[in-house]
C-alpha cells in the first residue's frame, strides 16, 4: 500500500525529527567516567613501574645455580604506590617505602658482587649513584622487604644469592 503524497512527506519529516532527537540524546549521554588514579608521590615515582628481569648475577658464595637464576629472566616485578608483587615473595596489598641514596660500588661490595659479575652490573647501565628503596609489607609485617637499587630506568634487586637486573617494562 502506498501512502498519499502529503502523508508520505509528513512521515519523512517525522522520521527526521525522531532521528534528530535520538542523535541529540545520544550526544548528551556521556560514558561512565573512569576514576582518575591518585597522583604518585614524587619520592616513590622512580619505583612505581612494572619491571622486567633482564639479566642476573650471582653473589659471592651463592649456592644458587646459574640455571636457577636464569629461570627468573623475563619475570616481572610490579611496584605500585600501595602494593608490590615479585617472583620471590607473595604479593603485598599495603606497603611502606623508605629510600636513601647509595654509591653503587658500595652496594655491590656489601652484597658480594665481585669480578665479572660486577662488570655485568656496570655494563647494564646503573649509574654510580643509585637510590636504595625498601618496600615493606604492612599487611604481612614479617615478610622481608623488597629492596630495589634504582637509577634512571634500570634497577637491581637481590634475593637468595642472586641479583636481578631490572628494566622498566
């Protein structure tokens, strides 16, 4: 059935009005807002990243095998403003941070990184002065802190006879 010409014209205008209203309503509806992440304290900003284990070294007297240490290559360490996850301990959902500047040579001597292992750390790109960050769990107070030695976009952390060289992911 065909509509008379004058009615077809009105239906066409009505379609346009409906379309215009639908478009206008859609234009005013906004998607739900994603809450903005709180700003990161500038004092801890250097560590708040996803880090990836890029290389490893063994410390003097370590009973860890090279193969065991190599097994951590490519694994990630997630450090947030209020949480931390690493391959060496269970995740913490509440943390505190402490930091202090340290000469890298002093850190390596204290940890027991010697000889060729020392050269690997130096070539990795850590600067002569690093910042030692200690991230301690508040939800598990007996857990040992995660210690990161950070310089630029590179860092190092040590656990159980191995030190792991990290880069930002």
